[in-house]
């Protein structure tokens, strides 16, 4: 498959670059907002594997997001099933 993109002038090129930069910034911002304040495992000398508190916090946040996405998916499925 080949995708051919042609820009007619410099404005279109600049606009496409601007849209790409804004899209990357939005992805970064969403990732920053949904991640907890500390996304690292702090070493604890009493444990051979370190303190996994932050990792558990991240896993809980991921579980919350997956649950919400699953609920949205179920709602969309119900809407689609109700359509003629």
C-alpha cells in the first residue's frame, strides 16, 4: 500500500506540521494527566524486589481506566444493537 500526500503550498505544509505537533502535545498531556505523580518503583532495602507501592498504584489506575472503557464499550454495543 502506498500513501501519497501532496501539498499545494507552504501554508498547507505548515498547517499539517502544526496539526501533528498539537496531536503529539495532546497525547503527551493525556499521558501526563492519567499517570500518578511518581511512576517509578522506589527501592526498599527490606525487600528483594523493592517497594512496589507505586507500581500497584499505576496498576490500580490502569484497572480504573480499563473498567471505564469497558463500560463505554458496553454502552456503544447496546446502542448499536438497538439500531435498526
